[in-house]
């Protein structure tokens, strides 16, 4: 692990419903809305259709509103 990057490597995830599959091991993924690092142990919100993760419910709702505002 790089001592300058406390989270280590970013994981690559295939988000499914209701589970996800780790394609490339790592310690975290990035929130598609905020860009914040999400430790895999804390990963709770994602969209299987868009294959993206969200840091929290407000971020997931923000993405949903983006997609459904048309």
C-alpha cells in the first residue's frame, strides 16, 4: 500500500442486484455523484443499471433525480 494513499488501490466493481462482484480488488470505489472514496466495507448504495456507486442515500437520490427529470 502506498503510504501517501491511506485507502490503497481503487477497486473495480460489477454492480448487480442485489450483490456486486469485485472485478479488480481494491479498498474503495468512487461515488459517481460526489467523487468521494467509499470503503468497500461501507458500500451500501449503487445502481446496477448504471454500474455506479453512491456514498449515501442523498447522492443516490440526486442521481435518480438527474435521470428522471426529463
